[in-house]
C-alpha cells in the first residue's frame, strides 16, 4: 500500500527542509555583509597584534594602569580605550600611541576619564591593600 502525503504534510516537509538553510544564511552569510562585525573583528585582530607594544608602553609610561584597549561598537566599529588617566597630557599621549599602531579603524578615547593624580594614587593603594590582605589570608590558610 502506497502512502500519499496530504497538502499539509507537504508543507511541513518543505518547511523542515528549508528552515536549516535559512538559519545558515541568516547567521553565517549575513555576518559577512555586516560592516560593523567586520570592523570589530579587524580591531580585535589589531589588539592581539599590538598587545606586546601596549604592555611595553604601559611599563615605560606610568599612569596607564587603569586604561583598557578594546573594540568599540560606535562609528561602525572603532579602536577604543576606556579607563582613567591623571592628566590631559596623558590622554593625548594615549591617543598618539593608539594612532601610532596604524589601527584599522578610527581611534576613540571618549571613555577615558581624566581623574587626577590623587584618584589614581588612591586606586593603586587600594589594590596594594587588597593584594596584601589576600596574601595574608592565603598564608593564614596554609598555616592551619
């Protein structure tokens, strides 16, 4: 006996066959055409490439401990920085460093706040205090 598909059964079968392809196109191919995603990926690759330069810059230029570089989503994807610096001169120095790395997208430092030397010193002292407390707790736990 031969089974025949009803019109509803045929529709369900077509939907089941087409849906995976639509999802593939939506998630896979569409991201290739999304310029912001391409730009953010290029900034992420740039960040990986310049990581040693950034660490060297931070080691030789005190005051940038509270600054983080990242791929910023505004402007169709930008090379961004956020955090705190002590002065406008340091902010300019940060911008010059970022631009000197030949970034694939424009530089954005609008999320970097000029907080002053006192604030940054307070942050450093707080971190040292927290680390010392953690070390003392760790030593006390190992003695028990």
